[in-house]
C-alpha cells in the first residue's frame, strides 16, 4: 500500500510541477503579446493579439474537468480576490499533492489507515485556507483604505470634476488594492461597458460590504438625482462609524476570544507534555481501544467548543 501511494504522490507532484511550468510559460507568452500589440498590423491583428487567455489550467484535461463541474470560475475569482496569479488548476493540483502527502506521512509515522486519513483531511485544505487568508487580508486592506478613497472622490466632485474624472483620480492616487480595482472600473467604462454593469462587476470582484454601500448609493443617485458629493460624504461617514463599532466589539470580545484560545490549547499542551515527559504513563491512551475512543471524543468536543465560542464572539455589524 505504501508503494502505491508513493507512486500516486510522485504523479501528483509531477503534474503540479508541469502545471506551474506551463503556467509560467503562458505568462511569458502573454507578456510577449502585450509587447507585440504596439507593433502595428491592423485592427484584426490587434483584436487577435488582445484575446484573453481564459484557460483554467494549462493541462487540457484538468481545464475540461473544472469547466464541466463549474468549479474553475469560482476558484479563479477567489484567486483574483486574493491577489494571486496562479491558475485554478494549479490550486487544485496543490490541494491534491497536499492530500497525498498528508496521507503518506500519516501512514509512514503511525502505520495505520485512520491517522493517515486524518492527516490527509488536515493537509488537503491547507492551500485553500491560505488562499482564503490572502483574500481576507486583501479585502481588509481595501476596506481600510476605502473611506480615504471616498473622501478623494468627494473632493474631486466638489472641485467640479465629472464622476468619471473623479474616479480616474482615485485610480491614480489611492494605494493598492483600491487603486487597481478603480483603475479596472475606469478602464471598463472607457471601453464602452455600461456604467451599471461596470459598478456591479466591481462589487463582484471586491467582497467588501462597504463597497456595496457605495455602489448602491451611486446607482440610486443616478436614478433619482440629488447631490452625489453629499451622498458619498454621508456614505464615508457611515463607513467610518461602522469601523468604530467594529473596533468596540473587538475590544469587548477580546476576553472571550482569549479564554477560548486557552481552553482549546490547554488540553493539547498538557497531553503533549505528558506524552513527552512520561510516555509510559500516556501509552495506554494510545494503545487501548477505550483510550483511542476517548481521544477521538475529546477531539470532537474540542471542535464543537471552538465552533460555539466562535459563534458567540463573531458579531456581525
């Protein structure tokens, strides 16, 4: 069995390396296309060169599978929101390699299938969780810089600029990731995309509630009229007040979060300390059936406690 999974792990790693290499080759090709766009050739030639590479993976069979199960588009959007340049196929292969590596590690260390499956379940979602973490950090950075971008937008409107010109100033002067997203918004409008559709695309690319407030306010003002600068100023004030409330909630729930972290880590630390210092005392828990059942029950109760504490302290505003 170990030989079989070693072969499968080798194949998964080989596919991952092949996908990464082909992805980088495609990136170099896309960069070359951008350089060739300015070298003449007529409208049809430019249109062909500007064609977007919509492959979800450089491996044809994986690209076909991702499209068939409608999974690749969601992963592509998640990777974009995380600010990562890898393809969805590369992420899927990384998850597969992590799962096989975790299974093989558990099988080699414990020589049992149950711990190997547990290691596989723990290692498989690690790349996906990393992408989610990167997305959360990028969205948090966007939300932090967004009120200042609104102030800059309001200043441009009060100075007599059009809304599109004020958006261009935000796209040039704001820090990333606000600058990149608003630059893409301005570019979509300049290429002829409908204003409402461009704004909706912005909310799909950026998973931030405050941005939805902004888009809703702008679209309602377009339909009903009114002073857009005043509307956006009130929106910026609302967003800052929301941040203040969130900060107060984090202060009030800090003790509960610390208590939960201590209650979760304490049994694990004590168990590891006992296993290292007095292995003969702890060995019956690992070797007897009743001891293993007790450990599994303890792990399940720990997870249930984590879920309960997180539900209590996670207050949405």
